[in-house]
C-alpha cells in the first residue's frame, strides 16, 4: 500500500487533469518572453493578487531571493522573523548572493513580530548601520494564519519609515482559505486582501496547490523587471517552462478551494490524537499539525517515526513532530495515521 506521506505538502503527485493540462500546454521560450503558458500564468496570478506583474520561478527560495534582492542593494538590510523561511531555511542566500544583511527578530507566540521590535530594529541613517530597506513577513507561518489587522499595522509601520514590505506567501492560499471559512467569504478575495498590504508577494504552486514545480513573485512592473534580471543571474531562466506553468495554472483553477479539505483533515488528525499521554497536540489552523513529545515520551521521537514508517505513515520531527496534510492524503489516510500513533502509545 502507498504510504500516507505527512512529511510535507511538497510531496504531491500531479493529478491526471493536471498532467493533461501540462501535456497540451502551448510552449515557447520563456527567456525570450514568448512562452504563452508562462505569460498566461504570470498574468493570472498577478491579476488574482492585485499586482501589475509576476515572474514564474523554479522555487520559492529563488522567488524570495529575487524579492529581497529587488528591494535591497548590497549593504542594505531586511527585517525578518527568526523562523521565517527567507531567513532560516534558504542557506543565507540574500547575504551570500546579495550582500544583504538580515536583521532577524524573535516571534511572538502567534507568529507575529512585535511592532515595537520592528520599530527598534529600523536603523537611523548613520554610517554605522546597514540601511534598513525591507520588512519580510510570512503567512502562513508554520501553519499559523497571521492576523489581518496585524499585517496592516506592521506593513503600515514599514512603509511609514520608508521600508518596503515583502510577503513570503508560500502558503498564502492556505491562509486565504482559512480566513474565508472564518468570514464566510471567498478565498481569492481573501488572498487579495492579504496581498494588498505588500509591495511583493511570493506564492508557491508546489506546496498545497499540488503542482510539481514552481513559484511566482508578484509586484510592480518595475520590481518584476529587476527580479527578472536576478532570476537570470541565479540561473532560473527556464526555456519551455510552460509545461510547468500549465500545472501551476491548473492548480490555481482547481486546487484553491479544496485546501479546506486539507485543513479539515489536519483537524481530524489533531482530534484523533487528543488525550494520548505524552503528546501535546497544537490545534492546527491550516494544514500543518505540530505534536510535541513531552514527559517520558520526549526521547521517543525516533522510535515513533520508525514505528509509523513500518505502518506506512511518514512524518518528520524531533521532540516536535510535524504532520502536513495535502492533496494526496484522504480521510482514510488520516485514520491510518491516528491508528498507527495510538498503536505506538497503546492508547
Ligand atoms: C517551501 C517554502 C519556501 C521555499 O520553497 P522551495 O520551493 O522549497 O524553495 C519558501 N517559504 C516558505 C514559507 C516555504 O514553506
């Protein structure tokens, strides 16, 4: 039997419909700007999120890199959270390739950066300091939805001090779908509402949206022209990339609203693990469930993961296990995971 793979939402396989869209996509050479499928995707995502332009890139890492380096020059700095992908999980790319200094800040419990901390981190114009040029936020962050009123306050603060604002929205549509459910509104309208506070937004098609490859950076025409140059330098200029853009475009048409199912599955998993001695289950807001091993169970993560693997359930973590739901995990898969974990704890 195929394992229930809860390691990440990046593990999804393209659906038959998506493969068909890829197979029939009209193609050109995107480095010459004439791949119709790439151009259509860029227009679609830019329009959806309320931006003038967008750039299709191979990865979210490259999208963030293009974003940060389009806003910041050598010797500038960006203010960012300790746990954010574009600080912690991208090999220090902005510093390595762009000589842009990160100014990381600790997160509050809800994932936000305290406004007072942001304020204090913005440097005066003084030769001792790097120039503070950008505030980078992430939504969702570890599966948490960053509150709208906070985003408005933080980006307004940044803009009032002359900084631009970038959103790593790898899972923007998970945030949008969760907000739409809470407010009885439309996910696309929510995505646009979140995006409007930012000068640039990066979204991943290869996470919950289920495309095999690809991200987009959205921004003004000027910003995206700069980003295109950086993408080229980073080796991200792809040729008949329409075969990939078609998958992303299909995902935007068919896989946004269904993210609600992933969120329901994450809640089902959390509910199914309630009351097990040694597990502290954090209520999931979207598709990522964190489970802490506590007390006597603390040292058991390797044994638990091995037990799960032998029962056809894959997850990752140490003391704090992570389970991510996605397109290729259904309710039966969640039941299998609950059964395997309960079996380990004989609970
Ligand atoms: C996955 C992820 C990225 C980067 O994506 P890659 O395509 O793996 O480079 C960026 N930001 C966040 C928040 C992510 O989860």
